[in-house]
C-alpha cells in the first residue's frame, strides 16, 4: 500500500538495502533508515527532479532512554512542488554521532545545534556546533528523559559568571 | 569593530542579541544569540496532559495565540482521529484570520516605527484593539484566549458578537487604504526598504524560511493551500507573492495578506453553519454541564477527563498551520499514555531567524533594523 508513495518507491529502487521500515500512520509516511546513509538519502531526496524535497520543515531528536540505541533523529521534509511530506527517522546511540545535513539544507545548522543542546546528540561535519538555547558551560541536556523537569539545581540557583 | 545589539533593544522585538562585526558601516559578520526567553516549553509539556498543554501554546508567539491553539489541537485531533463539527471549523478559521490581521498589525506598526514612521503605530493599534475586544467577548482573554479545545471550541459565539465582527470586516479594507496612503508610495519608506535585505528563492528554501518572508521571495507556498486544514479548501482566497525578495516586497505581501484574511473572515461569517461547536467523543470532550449535574455517569466522565485526561493510540503525527509568521507545526509522539512522549514545536520564527545573518551580511548597519522588522520574529516562539 505504501508503494503508492513515489518517494518511497524511488528510495526502494535507489537504496534497496537502506530502507529498514516504512510505516503509515494517519496518512503520514515514515521511513526508517540507517544513520550511515542519511546524507546520501537526503541529497537524493533534495535533488531528484521528480521529488524535490526542497524544504526541511523540521529536524528534531527523540530520547528513548532505556532502549539502545538511545536516540532517534527525525527529519520532516516537504516537497513544495508535489505538496508531499515525508518523515525520515534514524537511530543514534548515546556515544555516537551522526553526519550533519547542513550541506543539503542550511537551516539544519540551527536545528542540529538545538538537538545537540537539548538532547546531546552530536553531529559530524557541522560548521558551528555550539549550544543554542542554553548558555555555554551549562551541564546536562534538558530534553533527555532522565533530566528532572524542575531542573537538577532548582533549590540552588545558579548565577552565571559575568 | 564589534557591536553588540540587544538583548534589550527596542528594534529586536524581544530579547534577541546579535553580535555585529563591522568594517566601517558594512556588516562583515552577524551572529545571533538566542535563548534569553527559553522556558523549556517542550520539556514542560511532556509532564502535562494533552488538555493542559493548550494554554502553553498561547505563549509561543504571543501575538498569534489563536493560530497556535489551532496548530496544537489539530495535531492532537489527528492523533486521535476526531472529526470536528463544521461550525467549530468555521469559527476557528474566522478567529485564526482575525488573529492573523492583529498579528500583522503589530508587525506593521512596530516595523514602521523602527524605520521612523511613528504615526502608523497608533492607527494599527486602534484596529488591533477592535479585534482584541472581539476576542475578549468570545473567549474571555485578549492576548492569551485559550479559546480552542481538543475536538472543538470552549464555547459558542456569544450573542451580538457576530455584528461586531461584521462591522470590523466591513470597515477594515478602508483602514488598509489609510496605511497604504502613509507608506506604500512614501519616498522615505521606499528608500529605506527597496533593494534592502534581498533574499533569493533558493536561499529562502534552503534556510527553511516560511510564511510571508518566503512568499516575499516569490515562492508560492502557503500551508492553507498546500495542505488545507479546518475547511480552508472551502474559502476563496489567493496567495500574494513578491518578485525581488526585499524588505519592500515582504511589506506588500503582508498588506495583501491582511486583505485576504479579512475576506476569509467575512466569508466564514457569512456562511457560518449551525450546529454543535465540539465533537461528542466520550474519550476526549467534556459532557454538557446539565448532564454533569444530573447524571452520575456524566459526572464520572467529566471527573476522569479533567483529572487524568485521555489516552491516545501509540503513534506520531505532525500537523501544521499557516501562522502569521509562517508554518507552525506540532510533532507529537504518543506512547499510549495520557501525556505526550515528545512534544516538538516547529516554530516559523526560529527558521526565519536563522536566515538573518545571510540577509544582513554585506549590508549597512542601518538596514539591520529594517531587515529584522521585515522577517517579523517573535522571540517567544524562537526560544520556546
């Protein structure tokens, strides 16, 4: 049934060994891929004349805490020409890193910085991997599931050095 | 020379800090620093039930609360697979479009003020006040109405408010003409905005820019047309686009957009269907108050929904709307419990702001203000 989706069909032809799983939930197609192929697949989806996923709507991380590999990076792509969305997912372990897709979509720079800041996922070949929301020197990654909502230091206020 | 602009600077529209490296008056490098308004909303929402997260969304882009509500409830409804009654859909559209006008009015007033045209702000806030009065009457709140509910609306339109909305939509096109008289052919305005902050189509797409900033660069992408939600396919409207992609084009695009928003609100009001304003889904929506007071089963249902919420199926959804700044999307991951496992907010201002450095590098320092104004950021949704 999912083969009716052109992007999935083309991906299966081009990368037969890299499509781990294709899921459809509420008419949204999710393709799981191994992390080593992320850059190549993104380049293909961006440049293929029939697909043209020119817009990276969103990139975010997911923490699965007790599972290994621990993290998932989720890419929401949008093709303006075909009015189609596609979700890519790839798994990243706690001590691993994943290749940046900044060379395909420049906005990935900030999204990846955010995932690095709030979840601690590191990206290879990123031009400027710094914290974006929190200040330099902050310890911990708040969006991780083992980080308490009220903060680890809510009873001892922290004053950054000026 | 290095200049630090912000975080407390009236023209950054909030708490944005930009470090500018200059060569004379030319900007060599601009580095934005965010996070001064970071409230950890995504983390916070993971510890709340689905209903409890609605008021949080009001506080994202605080000039566009109705639009934010709409994006969030659409995501939850998609997750649950609920169909919303037509009347609720139409009222949602009407409110979202009025809110878009109000948000654009703030943008126009402050943007013009930044560049030096002060009068306009007073006119804009006059009309915005009319819209906020309507919201106050409808929802009880002005800036943060929290009017929408999962499955519909919190309450129906009160008596007499339809006449007020009608009076507003009929008068508003003349007000736009007033604004245009002050700016559109104004020589100073054109000199400050034409050819400034030019942004090409390719760059705009690569930087993930959406909304009027993308359309100003000539890309015809509007979520209302591309992925219609809440019955937008039943309304007649066009998507205005720019040609050059400079500050002036974005100004024109937003002005035309206000006219179309006004037209959509008028259509919604004219064709407003009768019927219920919230879906009757025992899992999610509260029972009618009379039943709660007279029937034990309804009382239990109300108590269960208020105290523990509901349990959507396992899965993940992404739903987005065309908010006043661009595409606002919610990515919800449910693990089957009564709280979202992951609550990701894709805000338009965040992506739009990432393009700022590209837009201003190589231009004059005086143009920074014009460009920041023209991409229309709200730090509440950049930092979340």
